[in-house]
C-alpha cells in the first residue's frame, strides 16, 4: 500500500533506481532496500554496492508489525532476490533485513539456509529492540525493590 501511494505522487521506484545510479557515479556507497526480485535486478543494474533484501517492518518489540512473513518464507524470498541481483552482477553484496529477522538467531537461521547472502543489515534489531529489553528489565528490578 505504501509503495502504491508513493507511486501515485510521482515518487516512483524508478526515481530510487535513478538516485542509486547517480550516487554510485558520485562514488557514494549505496545500500538500497529491495522487496522483490525485479527490484533487485534494477538496483544491481544501477550499480548498487549492497542490495538489502527487505522483509518488511520488524515484528518484534513493543511496536513491532503484526503482519509478517515467516522465516521460511523469508528464506525463499531472500534467495530469489539474491539470485536476481547476482544474475545482473555477481560482485553485488546482498544482506537480509527486517520482518521476522529481529534477533541474532533469526539472522543465523536465514544465513544458514541461503546462498550468497553476505550478512544481516540491522536497524531496529540493533538499536530499538536491545534498548526495549534493557529498559524493561531495569524497570522490573526497580519495581521489585522491597523496603
């Protein structure tokens, strides 16, 4: 839905592809999000350094998304994205990101079941989720003070 809304305003995915191409020409490191195999091909052809196979909003934590792919569905989609990107350029780096991939064990699950995926691209899983866990635990301890 969000993509459809952006397309309606003229903020097309092709503009993102063009921006990545220009950034690459300027010598900038480029790490575009892609959501499917076709987008992976477009970004690889534009010269993206790192393709981020985005599996949707992170599902864990207090504000995590409710609708998500399963880890096994992610394995299939990430492999499709990887294969598509590498069909254009075999030197492209591919990282997995988002959706149910929120903990180190989730990333490990994906990486052990895919080929040519070089790692994990962290965001909420590296800044929001650890903070939520730490703050929640600290508050539990304070609330548990006996006096």
